[in-house]
């Protein structure tokens, strides 16, 4: 990887290094493109870029309390769409017990994130155990079902007409963040062989949003072996070793876990907070001009937000500055915390998302006002 030396233009009072050693009393905002990969300018403001006092219209920061979606569904296609666009589908699926049928997604690869629960997963390729914090990536059209031990809650992230891939890790090498050797794959084990046999089985296959039912006189998960490099994989957030810098607050793109052609999935996991006196200790104010930002809060206390608890989700559309809440920014300036404890799943999507009825029903409409400084 090579890069010619370039010299950005400068004007007025500013820092020499992004995200560090800001002029006293100023607030930095990154005005960027291509999701922290493209050209950018760092502006020094006299006031926080999120210090609005009123907001009228649909373009605003949104928050949704998905813990209020308490209904259960027997299969993922019954779960209502939370957010979507042409290239992304996002659902929350709450279920319990064992599915008595299979499902398959013909619209694109599917990424499950286990927010709560544990159990067994059976698919074309074998058997996998799952538990809280697992990502499970299914190639398009994989047949699968789960057998939950009690209730489980999943996020379903669909890459419509696309595939999930691993990011290029550049100068830090292919084993940084997580070694691909840590990925687990299904096994043709005793549990998988035991569930094979005769008896009618149905597969609910989704294509273009419509369901078709395929009936077999036997369990179609009857593989006795396989070889190849296209198959489901499992990764737990605890196996992620985040990139860190004690002198520089890294952008969210440094925490990319999976990506498609039109969106990325990042994972925020516990890490040490920057220790250099001049470095920002919280996410910097930014205008991410090409992406809508979605964050699902899995566990812990998100260090740049107030009044957000696990199970909530926020949406920051592109078109206005994003940034930490005032109390979080002040705590960061005082270096109150030495490490983060949150786990969150972030999706940055190039295409504007539509908000589903299920999300609208559990929206916290006061979220846009949560940046106001209390007198």
C-alpha cells in the first residue's frame, strides 16, 4: 500500500493533528466522505456542532427501544422489518424452543447476531452451538433452523443481493482484530446425524420478500460430509481484539468486522481509552456525508451516549453532524474513565434507510433533544 505525500490546505485557527491537541475552547468536526476513507476536512468550531435548540422535519437523530418488542415468532421471516433499504434488511427476532421447519434466504447473505440466549443451530453443513454475543454468517440460500434453550433474541442483517466479506486489514496484517483461524464452522457431529431421518419437513424459502414452501419426505439436512470454502462461520465479540492507540482516537472504520458492497458492520468491544493528554477520549464530532449510521447497543454503558440502555438502537442519517452527548464529552475531557465497557453493533450504509412500523412504535421521540445542555 502506497500513498504520495500531500499537503492539505489550512485556514485560521486549527490543530496540526486530527483528533488531538485542539485549540483551547474549540470543538473539532470531521467533514468527510467515503466513510472515513475519503477526503476530509477538520473544522474547529467555537460551539459543539450538535448544540441545536430545535429540530423540525424528518431528518433527525432517532432512537428506538427494541426491548419493548416482546412478541415471539416461530421463524425469522415473521419478525417485522426494523430498518431497510434496497441493499439492507434489519430485523429483530425473538423466539423460543426448537423450530419444526427450516428457512432459507434467497435474497442475500444473512448475518445473525445473538443478543440473548443459547442453543443449537442446524444447517446444510452441520451443527453449531450458539450463545450470547455470537455472529453467525449464512451464505445465501443456506437452509437452517435453531433449537433454543429457552428464549433467544437475534438481530438479522440481510445483505440483499450481496455477500458479506472480511475487510482488508492493510498494514496491520490479516491476523489483526481477529485471526480468521478463530472462525468456527458447522460440524457433522452426533447431534447433526441424530436429527436426520425420514418424516416430512418443510422449508420456508424467501425470495424478493415472498415466501415459498418446499416440502420434503425427509429432513433435507442429510449431508454426510463436505469440502469447500463457502459455508457458514461463527465469531463471538469476545474473540475480537480491537485496534487501539493511546495517542489517537481511531475512527469507527477501524472496528469493521464484515462488509458488503453497500454497507459495513462494525463491532465496538471493551478497550482501553486513550491516555495521551491531548488526544480526544470520546468519538469525535463528524459529518459522515455518505452513510446513514445505525448502532445497536448490546451490553454495557455506551460511553458517548446518555439515557441509552442495552437493547436500544439509534439511527443518525447523513446530512447533519453527529457526536457525543454533552455529559459524555465533558467526562472524556476530564479522562474520568480509563476503559470502555460497551459492546455494540454498528452498521454504516451508503443508502438511506426506511423505518419500519415496528421501530416507529417504540421510538424515543425525545432523543433529538438529548443533546441540549440543561440550564
